[in-house]
């Protein structure tokens, strides 16, 4: 194997800039959206399992202020597609081990998006799958919706966290192929440009 470094990806074009000089900013903004969504699910779980509220009244923070919005499948599908698009658009900025973990999150989110698409289509058409009285996703045949979405959010979020951790701590070989400056200066200083 050659000792030559792999050339850094191009930073031209919007996608190149997003995954180059603006990668850290884009990741931080994306994580704000992800963490806000997590907070909503955690508040809902607290309302159900600590406060003992019935599931239909346990709507998180946003649902207390705007109840109709949280019961809309459009909101849930919109978040699923934003997550999917964000994972896909930010993926080129990841290299090596971090890219592998980010791709795992992307693949899981793709399925999560399919589940929400099924729910949205049922809500819009009034035709419910599996002879159920309400929109039902495939895995809702086995798991309750609240628990299922906590599970989905967890299995998408954990590989994202691993990817971010590895992205900020690249090996010298990974650092040599990164187009962004996400790694701390102390790590970048160890790698020749």
C-alpha cells in the first residue's frame, strides 16, 4: 500500500462547502434539532411513566401548547424526513470509522422514515393497514407506538453519537482525508496538511 495520503474531497459547490468549512456549524445545528426532538420524547415518557398521564394526553412540551400539531402525522413524517436528509447531506464530511457509524444511523433512519411514510399515507387516505382502526406501522404490530419511537430514536441517535465522537478524534490517516475542520486544533496540529 502506498504511503501517499488520499486527496481531500473537493470543497466546491454547496455540498462541498457544507461538508468542508461549514461542516461543524451544520452538525451543531443538526444536533440542536435532534436534541430538541429527544427532549420532546423524554418529556412525553416522563408524563406517561412518572406523572401517570394517559398516553393521548402525554404530548410532550410542544403538544401542551399546540395539541393538534403533535397528533398530525405530517409533523412526525416531517421530522423523519429532516433527519434522513440531514444524515444524507452531512455524510460526505465523515471519513473512516466515523463514516461507518454515521452510515449505520442513516440506514436505520431510512427504515424509520418508511414507517412514518406508511403512517402518513394511512392518515391521508383513511385506509389503515393490518385491519387496525388507526394508522399503524409495521413494528407497531409488536410494540406500542411510544416505546417504539423511543427505541427508534435511540438506535438512530447512538450510532450518531459514536460517529461524532470518532469524527472529532480522527486517526492521522482519517484526518488526512477530512475536508472539514471539525477535529479540535490539537488533533489537527498532529496531522500534516
